[in-house]
C-alpha cells in the first residue's frame, strides 16, 4: 500500500474511533482525489498548453484529442513514405476542396494549403497514392 493510502487509512482510523475505513469509502476518496487532479490538469492544459500550440500542427491536434475536442477535425490521413509514419490532417472537418489547389488562392502563391489537407509542413489531396480520404463532413 502506498504511503498516501496508509496515511489516509490512519487518519480515518483515528477519526472514526479506532475503526478502519471500509474499502468502499477508501475507493471513493481515491476517486475524488483523482478527479480533482484531472480537473487541475485539464485547467493547466487549457490555460497554458493549448494557447501555445500553433494551428494546423500535430501538437495542437494531440492536445485537442486529449481534451476530447478533436471531433471537429478532419479525419484524412496520409503516410510519410520515408518513415512510414501516419500523418493526420489538422484542419477543421469539411475543409477539403480538390479544386482549391495549394497556393492558388488570391491569384498567386500564398503559402496556404488551399482546400487540401494540412499537418505541419505536409500538404496532400485525397487522391494521393499514400492518402486516405477524409470521412468527416
């Protein structure tokens, strides 16, 4: 038994006049402590980590996934041929437009991915050999 749990058990023992806390009470206390820790961790991630991540990066996607908020992101993916790594699109769902070519917006090279998929420096279309089409609408 960890030192923290032993301490809890001893406090409960003294408080309850020599009777040990039941296993169910101890389990509830542990669950409350874990929930409290999760709430503090979520606040830290929302307040510090998320604002520091750049849009359309895998790091931001991972933070959103950890927070349970990646449901609005595109599900398209591709495979980096040199490493075999799977890359997930980091743009919002429904953005894909095969006719909006990368850099063709505003009549010239803009550095934007157009309607194609984007993750960090990777840009791809659904028809690419290593691309898996998006399924989010």
